[in-house]
């Protein structure tokens, strides 16, 4: 709905155009050369009829063969010159458009990389894909088919009108007698096709969102036997996409024949009136022939102007969407500059309040401390705020009130890259890219050597299974690690965390999705990883955290209990109840 509302707004906004022009700045020399070529094309087109008139009236009419040959050669030279300029113009406008959208796409992707996770929580991925691909491709057409071509068409119309009125104003008025009809049909077409294009853009965005979401969630669709239902939904969305495109096709199929008939009618009037004037010797034959060429050149760009204008309008709509995304302030402030030589790993939360939505706090007045080398476990029911705490430590989200200190300094004072490099995070849901194991571990960081990779794999016990795979560390895990088991994916995520040798280790439900045998292997790996590091562990299985130095029990965003395993059992409170429930389930 928001897409449609935006699409139906008044499109031609000069502020947007000005901002769009700023992207041209790095290519200003090419841009101005393109303007010069556009002017040249606008001039060279109307010159040919003018020279044809001169040749017929001054040389052919008097049998001057030498003059005819000279003028023919000149016109051939001008024709080849125009063809070459047209080639340069087409190529450079395409080159300029592709160069600009490359820069915009890079700027947009860099901006997305720095947005808070909060932004992605509320924005459909399909819409972001549309912005990065479809909208930017539409923007490219503004430069390749829109602005330059529109300016060239307008210049050509102006030059033709000047020459026509200069040559014979009566023939000009007769030639343009049907122009109001063409302008009216062009205006109607422009409005209809604009609305149709707007509907097409909305349909494309809906189609992108649906396909992306359902391919990602294909396992759920198949598990619940919903293939037929989802296919019907897709068919309806696809039908709407087809309807929107066919409406545009229908308007084109009506407009261009109508415009052709009007142009032919104008030419017919000119021939009828001009032939009579030639017979009465009021007009020379060369002038009539020149006017027939003029009117053909004149009506052609007018027929195209509506299409060019709509191309620009679509580009402006896409530009507005892209600029709105670029202007989104949901980015993580990276104004911290603290880069200490060494991080010890002392973590302290002081009266921290946090809400994903401003009025719904998920953490309330949280205060605790984890000293260097200690292991602290966070337990509680789903939604208690455990994952929110570790997200705040790495600054994936920003706190509303309070302070989070690392070695006595506010985490916001740290250089963000330095902060995150020293916090190794292993999540419950392991995401692997469709790439090699090595690249999934290093994420393309060339500073990490193969030796470091092997050492980290050895540390967590992953080297053996990796080297058994075809290609070893170069084995392609496919999208989301589909060819690996849950335990193998988890071990790779451990290596990914340890290859940076972080001072703080964060484990979020790292063993909740694996079997008992794999859990033992992973627990052994976790034990090695925790050695000499400050560790914050979230676990549903309380048996995995009994050796923690401190256990913090959360309930509805508040700390309700704190102590080690034995102390909390003696209290016979919230933790003891959780433990008894899990013990009963195990037996």
C-alpha cells in the first residue's frame, strides 16, 4: 500500500532531480560532452531537408550537375557525421548511465551494511532487493533513454520549427494544423501510461517480495503441505503483474497508430496544399519536398516525447525510493575512536533499559558485571531478554537508558570494528553463505592466513570433519550450509568466531538444536574456546551451564535471581523450578 501511495504522488520533483544530478559530478566531463553531442544531433537532423531544398531549387531546377554532385557529397559527409555522432551519443549515454548506477548501487549497499538490525526487523527483504536491482535499473534508463534523448528531441523540434517558419510560414501552419490533436493524444497517453507504469512497479515489488520470502521458507511450505495454496497465491500475484504490463502494452498499441495517422494526415494536408501552391508557382518544388521531410522529422520526436517523459517519471519514482532508503537514519553511529592495544574483557551493565519499540521495554534496569576470564550464564523463558543483552553488547542495537562498559569505557566510545572484532558471537541459527568453508570462516578477510584457519579449526575440533569433505576447506557448503549437518554448521560457526582470537565469547543457544552425541563434541569445543576468555552463555539446557561462575536468571526483562548453580538451587526459587522441570523431562 505504501508503494502505491508513493507511486501516485506527483513525480517531477526538482529537489529529487537536483540530488540525482549530484551523482553525475564525478563524470561531469563526459556529461557535458554528451550535452554537446545532443545539441549536434538536434542540429544535424533538420539541416538535411534545408540542404535538399537548396539543392533542388538552386541546382536541379537549373540543370547544374556539378553543383548537384557537390551538394550530394556534402550531404553524404553530414549523414556519416551524424551517424558517428549518434553512435557516440548512444554509447556514452549508456556508459554514463551504467557508471552512475554502479556508484549508486555501491552507495546503497554500503548504507545497508551500516544500518541497525532494527531496520531489517521491520523492512521486507523483497523490498530491499527491489531497491537494489529493479529500481536502480529503472534509474539507468533515465540516462540511456530519458534525459539525453528528451533534450535531443526538444532541440530538434525547436530547430525544425525555426527552419520551417524561416522558409515558409504558410506551409508551416498547414503542416501543423493537426498538431493540437497529436498533443492531446500524447497528453492522454502520458497520463494513462504513467498510471500503468506505477501499477507495474507495485506489481514487480509484490512479486519480488513473494518469491524471495517463499523460496527462503520453502521447507515450511512443504512441511505443512501448502504447495497448492501458495501456488494459487503466486498465480494471482503473477496475473496482476501480467495485467499491469498488458495495460501498458494496450496503451502503446493504441497511441502509436493514432499518432501515425495524425502525422500522416498532417503530411497529406501539406502535400495537398503545397502541390497546389507549386502548380500556381507560389512555392518551389524543393521547398515542398523539404517540408515533407521536415514534418516527418517533426512528428517523430513528438510521438516519442510522452514515452521519454514517462521513462523520466519512472526514474524519478525509483530515485525517490532509493534516496528515501539512503536517507534512513537507522544506522549505527560509528563516532567511537577508542582502539586500545589490549582488551581485558571486563563487562559491566549499569541500569540498562532497552526497547525494540520505544514504549515496550524488553530489558528493565539490568545491572551485572562479568570480570575478565569469568563465565556468566543467562537463563530464563523465551522472551525474557537474554538475546537482547548480547545484541546490545555488540551494539547491534542501541540502549535507551543506562551504560554498557567494557574495561571501564562505554562501548559507544570504542571504534565499532575494534569492539566487534574482540567479541566472538556464536548464534543458535547458524547462517552460512553459498561459498567455501574457508570463505565462510574468514568472510573474505585476506588478513586471515590458512595457518590461522587450520589452528582455529583444530582448537574447536572441526578440522577432522572438514578435511574429510571433498576439497577440505574449499568445499562449497551451498546456500545456508544445506549440505552439512546442524552440528557441523555449529562447529564452523565456532571456528568463525575463534579465528579472530576474541577476548569475549558470546554463545547464544549454541547447543539447543543438536543431539546428545553432537552436544558432547560441541561442549568439548566450547570448553577449549572459553579458556582465558570472558564468556557470556545463553542456554535452555541448564545442564550445560552448571560450571558457570555466575548464573543470571531473567524474567520479563528483569533480573530475578543471581548466583552460581548450587546457590540458586539452595534458594529454591525461579532457577530451581526451571531445573526441576528440565530434570523431570530428562527422566
